[in-house]
C-alpha cells in the first residue's frame, strides 16, 4: 500500500463497517484464505469486492487472486512509538 501506508503504520479497523469505493480495507481472498491483506476497494463484484494496492507495480491483489471478502474498513492510521514496536 506504499505510498499510503508504510511498514510500521498501525490501523484502527472497524469490523463490519459499510464499505465504499476508495476505502482502505482489511480483507481475505477466497483463493488465499490464509492471507490477510490491507488494500483499497476498487468496485463491488457479484460475490465480493475487487481490491487493489496503491502500488501499481505490485500485483498481489485481485488482479492475481480474484475477489475478496472484506473484514473491516480502516478508519484511522497512527504511528506507534518506536520503543513499542517489537
């Protein structure tokens, strides 16, 4: 999700929140249920959501794995203090 999110950023996520095009969400791909991702919603699909990352050169999103099930919508990003990251 670079440049929107960077390594070490923390998100407050609201589970089950209403999702609209352009929202940043936490989701799982049906074809990769073990993979939890943070991506941007592009459009609703018949059986889920089409999601993509903000970095067009990295295609570990719906372009590779198909539709996703959204778990929650990111409502706030914050930067934890460096001493608390472990």
